[in-house]
C-alpha cells in the first residue's frame, strides 16, 4: 500500500467513525469553523488545565468525510499536549492538509501516530 492509499484509508475511517465527537463537559475554550462554499460546519471544544495542557478536546459538526476526518485526527494529535505544542502540531497538520506534505514534528509519539491509523 502506498502513502496515498494509506491517507485515503485513514480519512475514510475517521470520516465514518470520528474520534472525540461530541461536546466535552467543562470545556473552557471553543471555536467555530464554517465553510460557506460547501456548508461544512465544525465546533471544537477545548479543556485546558491549570498548566495549559490539553486535557480534553472534542468537536461537533457536519460536513464531508475529509472535514470530519481532519477534525477527528486533529483532536487525536493534540490531546494531552501542552498548548504550545498543540499549536505547533495544528499548524503542521494544516500545512499537511494544504500541501500534501507529512507531519514531521518530533512532538508526536508513536502511540499517537498509531491511534490516528487505527
């Protein structure tokens, strides 16, 4: 299986069974995203603890498989990370989505990479 097929399989899996879907209780930050061109809507709920670590991150919304899968994957990548590292990961993730490049940050451990693919 080549890398393109692997990415397609991951997107399909996360699109069908998104991780961290729903509204987490006790969130202290939230953000909405809306794409007027296709109608995709996503709302992300973030719970940062006193040390500014991502304690929990969830989302609600509707849209195409790529939109839902991207949000699902992003929540898996940042959960448990510091706010600083989470921002770095999100920026690299956005670059990957836009340009097709790989995430190269050393801030992801092998368990997180495995979670994304399962």
